């Protein structure tokens, strides 16, 4: 029997010891990252990355041997966009006729959001529900800097570009507050809609419960937020009740992933199947090399290899970054543009793909975001910190000899002169104009239309889609499917998905050891 996950054919075979079917256990916790954890001795389900979990749930929905799924919510799984992808995957399981049970010892707002997609939602008797709503806040250092006699000099292109306000203000500007109000409204509306649909209550009632905020297990059950309160040792009996049949101990997601998802079955000896690369890029964009953040030389080298590899038919770039260095962003945009000329390039946005991150996305043939992704921030900010007052307070004197009218432009010992500020303003404006032009070209929009949504404004993925800044709403699996289609590959084609950057060698050993241990405990090895 064959089944497909995004971009890859999976060979399904009966799981040892479960000829009559089984339940699957998936653990979702704070450790859930974009890629699989590579630390030693990791055998828990949380060791799977987001893509692994989504693929596992997708295959389980098509696997006739999987009779149901138990989701253990261990607290704060991922950011909002990851939660949206997970909730969609659980909804897909229910639509496929698979019961889904979710359990958490204590449930926070994000846990409720994901768990509300389950057929049944359980909590520990001594646990609590923290449905406290959503909050977006910033840190403002103006008071501290004033106390230290430090002045931050910031130049920005974009009325709503608020990154520098951390150093220049003591509270939100009206522009920043308006942007965050709109973003939180979008996320809150999504939260209310999800709980309303999942828990079967009116939106008005959900909003009332959010205002109540804190619930014991008993009051949460009375309010309809959860279905049952039970201890972890009672979960198996509860699952048997839901299944209305005898159920063996559920199979852990790590073992199932190794059996059914990561197993590529036979490979033809004379023909290499086509590959689709899935590249994860997270953190601040910077120049240089290394694994910290998105380093230009490291990522450019990888992109060149993918461009020159004839086996790679398409690329998905999974972006989760607030931006960073402007020059680094432009260098990476160039490398992505060269790749996109030869192979389909699809961008999948994570929790945040803004500023320089959105700059990179404009090189792609197609851009996908979750409804809760924070994106946009088309603007530029630059400046420096003037430590002259602090030096005087500390009794530190610095002196210099200069040649050139602007030799001290970036010195922290004084502020900008009017001429220097004017020069820097011209540079910042030039970078901004280039940014707008990149967006206009990549998104096939008029510069005037881009300007209306630029100026540093931030958007939820849903609004960005309506404005034409992204092409569709979806997550990693939808992006892979888009890349496969754009590569001209059909449903019957066998495609291998390569995740980059590649895991250390011992990660595969860990999976093998964990799988062997599971089989040994069941007397199957």
C-alpha cells in the first residue's frame, strides 16, 4: 500500500506487533523547533521538528492502521504560526475519521488553541487552564540611557518602522501601538474562532471566558473548555473508552516517523529520484559564516550547491527572521534570485518573516504564510549610540586625530553632525527605495501600491495575503506541495525531501537506537 506525503512517496508496511491497528502518541512541547533536535540520547517525541510532526500526522491520517492519535500538550508548543499548522494537521486527522485526544497537565492559551482541534481535550485533576488572552509588549530603554547619559541616534525610512524606538522612547509611539493593536486583533479573532469551532460555543461566550482568565480543572470542565479531568496513568483507559475497543500502548511518534515517514523504501538502482530541498533559515540576518542566525556566506554556499545540483528540482526556503543587516539581506536576495531563475523557489514563512526576512522572500516564485505570521515591516533603520555623556560621567576621555570631514561618523564618542546626519539619511532612503523596488518587482505590484503598505508597517499573514504581499496561506507541507507542482512533478512521481542544514551524523544513530529500544521492549528485536 502506498501513500504520499508532501513531495515524497511513502511505502507503508504493517508495524511489528500491531497487525490490527494502533494509536499514535505525539508529544508537543517547548522543545518543538523547525528542525529535529540533534542532541544525544533524545528519544522523546519532542525531538521531532515541526516538519517531522506535520509529515507524521499527515501520513497517519492516510494510514488505515492508525486508529487514533493521542497528543500530549507539554506547554507552549511553538509560536503562533506553528500552532496554526499543528491545529490544521489535527483537524485534518479528524476529517479523515481519526479520533484525536489531547491531554495537558496544565493548559495555557496556546495549548487550548491547538488542543481545541481534538475530539476530546483532557486535563490533570490538579491542573489549571490559563486562558488569559494575548499580549504584545516592547522594552523601552530611553529612561535607562538617560540615566547613563547615553544618547541613541536613530535614522529611519518608514513612519511605522519602530525598531529604533526601543532606544529613543520610554513607551510605544502612536504608530507602533496602532500596528500592534491591529496585529493582536487578527490573532485574537483567530483564537476566538478556533475555540468557538473546536469547543462548540458561541464567540461571545469565548470572549467572556477569556476575560475570566484562570480556571481550575473542575471549573474549566464546567465551562466547556475541557472534557474530562484525569491523571496520566488513567489516559490509556480513557483512550480505550474513546476507541470503544481494546487499545495497546500507543506507538510513539519518533518510532512511527522512522517506520512510516522517514523510510523511503526501495530506491531504483539505475535512476536517482528527483529531490526537493527544504532549507531552514532562522534568526538575525548577518554577514559572515557560521551556524548562528542566517549567515550570508554559509547560506549562499548552500544555495549555490542546490542550484548546481541537477537532482534538486525545487527548493522550499523556510524563513523565521525579524531581519537584520541590510547588505547581508541584499547579498542573500541576489543568491536566491539566481536560484529562482533555474529552479522553483517557494518561501514558507514561520512566526516572523519581516524587514530583511521579507526582503529575501521577494525573490521567490511563490510565498506562503500562516494567517498568524508577522510579516512586512518594509522599511529601514540605522544609527549609532552616542556615549559622550557616559564617558564624561565616568571620567573617561577619548581623543583622536582625523582626516576627512566625516572620519568620526560612526564614532561613539559624539553624536552626528548635521552634515553626517544628512549623508546617513540619504543612504537609508536609498536602501528603502531599493527595498520598495525589490518588493514591486518580486510581487508584481506597482511601486505606488507597495508604498501604501510599506513605511515599516507590519501585517499578519492573513492581511498580507489580502494585500498581495504573500500568495497563499499555508505552512511547510503546503509549501512543499507547491514546490513539487512548480517543478512539474506529478502525484505518481517519487520525490525525496532533503532538509538543510543537514543534521549531524549521530542524529541518525539516535533514531536507530530509539527504534531498536522500542522494538526490544516489545520483544520484537
